[in-house]
C-alpha cells in the first residue's frame, strides 16, 4: 500500500532551526521527526511512499533514501496552495482506485495502524481537544462522520482531525480535489483536504473515525521539547561516561563526546556533539554541536552550533556561535 507524506511546509514557527534544516529532519528523541513516522508506516506494512517536498526538499530526499529501503517518489510543491493541492499533484502516480494512507509530515503518533489499513471504510484519526478552532474537526453520529469543518470559528465538535487519513478508495478523493480546483473553492486562502473529504461524504462515501491518543505536536519549540520528553520515556541510557552524571530518560548518540557533564532528564544529544563542563536538561542538542561551560534548560541547539558561556535557556540555529562572558 502507498502512503502519501506531505512535507513541503517551511516550518516558520521553528525558526531559526528551519532556516537551514527542514522541519521534518529536526531531531526528537534521537531520530528525525520523519524517521519516527517512517518506522510506524513500515511496521504497518507500507511498502511505497510518495513524499511531497518543497523548501530544502533535497535534504529530505537524501535522508530518506539513505535510511529506508522502500520505493519512494518525490514530488516538489513549488507553490504552497494547500494540502488538497499537494495531494492533487500525486494523481499521476496513483493506480486505478487503489487505497491510500495519508499522514502529515509533522505528525508523530502512537497508534497501531494495521487494523486501520484493513478497515472496509475510509477512516480518519481523531483526538478530543479543548480548542477545536485550530483544527479541522469531525462531526459524528456514532462512529460515522456526518460532516467535516476546517478550523471552525464557532466550535461544532471537539474531535480534531490529527493528520492520519486512510482512504479506502482514492478515485473519489481526486475527483473532489479536481472540483475544488476547477471552481477555485478555497478555505482560508488554500485548497483544503477537509473540504475535499466533505465533498466525498456528500457524494455518499462512508467515513468513520479511529482514536489517536498518542499524538505529538512538533510545530513549535515548546511542543518539540515536550514531544522529545514524551518519546524519551522508558529510554534508559546504559552507556557510562567517566566523570559524568546521566539522569534518565535521555538519548545520547554513541559517537557523542561527554566530559564533566550532567545530562538529563529529558535530553537528546546528537551525533558527534561535544559536551564539556556542562549541565543540560529538558533540551535537544543537534549533531556536531559544541556545548562548553554552560547550564542549559528547555533549550534547542542546532547542528554545528557552538555555545560557550552561562545562559540557562536558549534556542540557536545551525552553525551559530554564542560566547557569553
């Protein structure tokens, strides 16, 4: 079965980290965001993926081809006209009326996909949320979806659509997207997948929901750090570092170098990073970073960044150098 993974967004809320690095390649609990997604898909039996790339898409393509041995097709969305438009670009690569699984590229989730992919109906992952105005939502009767609304100004349901979509038939999806584009039907300035799915429902397609309790947001620095903390739970670091104290849960790359450091809890240390005379907790340190004579808390340090001094909380992008006297 094919999966479609849209990753063309620029990740503006995660700048400066996304100026030089695609959001989906940011490290969370020792692995890029898209690595967590791919592991789940492959475990569920997905053997082909169409990846919709945009800004810095060549880096995404290179990483995926290096780490996964399945069939990939890469499509570049040069204009960000909405999720439905991104999926519409995949139409030439879909065979007949085959089923599809669509997952948003910044959605790390904890759910068993095998029964979802065996559903006799199209089905959407949902989660109850306090403020549904930020999401597309599903209005249901029992398990059946009656209506979908994209980011309603007036809440009509608290069941947020979390970015996991199984379509039992793909042809009605593309027919609906064709209609949106031909008639220039946009919501909030974009061609929305929610609107296309609503047209499918109005055309008689049956949609159900499946619950997603483990749904982890990686869209902002604070949520990236909280997701890192959740995913690290149960990750006991067994390697010892002379002169260092390791407070689980942490992820420390095997080739990282630590000296006179206290690491953890809830901390990820990337590959080839050098940590000396430092205390780091609740933070993510990128690859090839250097952190010296410093105490960090709730911080994100980019790849190849160098931090020396005494700040307590910092967010620094790739190749930055910070010296604090």
